């Protein structure tokens, strides 16, 4: 479902942040922005 995809996108980006990345280029940028802004 869409909820699973949203959780996967956020978890993947958070994993990159925990690993020390300062920037990520992704096809999911628009989805991530939508999820983070409410």
C-alpha cells in the first residue's frame, strides 16, 4: 500500500542521515518533502 511506500522512503532517507550524509539525490524528493511538511 501507499503507507508502506511512504514509510520506506522516510526510513531510507533517515538511514542515510544516520550514516552521515549531508545530501541525497533521489527520485523520491517530492514525496519526502510532502511527508515531512505534513
